[in-house]
C-alpha cells in the first residue's frame, strides 16, 4: 500500500470534484464516438481485469456524443474501475451502449459483491465508502465525481444492485 500515491490520488480527485462543483456548463464540447471511448477505457484497464480473469463483454452500438472527452473518460474509468474492484476472480462485466432519438443509454453491469439498500442510498455521497472501506481501496470520491459529470449534462445516473449478485450502473444522457 503506497500511502503517497493514495494521498496524491485523493488530492487530485478532491480538486477535480471541487472544479466540477463550481462548473455550470460543460466546456470544450466536441462530437466523438462514445462506443469507441468505452472500448479504449476497457483497454486502458485491461491489466486490472485480466489479472482477476474477469470476462468483459460489450454490446456497443456506434453512438456519436457531443461532449467533453476528458470528463467522459473520468466517468467511464470510475465506473469500470469500480466494476473491476468489486467483481471477484472469474467474474463478468458487461457494457452496453444504445441510443434513441432523444437519449443515449450506457449500462455497466458486474457480477460483483453488490450493495444493500443502505449502501445504495449513499453511493453518490462524497467520501462515502461501503463494504470495501476497511480494505484501503478507494477514496469515496469516484461516484461523486461520476454523478457530478452526469449532472452537468442534465443526465441521470442510477444503480440497481443485489448483494452477492452484482450491480448495474445506468447512465442516461440527453442528445
């Protein structure tokens, strides 16, 4: 456990969240393929999911999104990192992207440890940590950051979860 790396990551996350909370609009928007961005995030995290022998599958429609690539990278890496962290060896993670005329829907599901109702009710609170708090993994800021990013797009993020079965995070973004 590298305490200096942990503290640096915590400071970076806290600064990012403070910056996001001060923002009212999303800067530097451009059109890009959301499905391709998700594929790249999965590749970026391949060491982590490969090490745990997690099977990652996807059903990714080709979807163009008008947004800030860097912010969206934060969103997907936070959600995918959590899915990897909370999924045991030989588990599964599935990702789907689809769109309708009015919205884009991204779902990230895992066969991880899941959450109870109490954890679900606090999952987007700053510094909240559920079951894994004792392990020293995580800062309790990732999902707060994810929610703020989705809020900036006037989108919705929610979770469905069952303990010992897994979790599904759904992000709905208006077009």
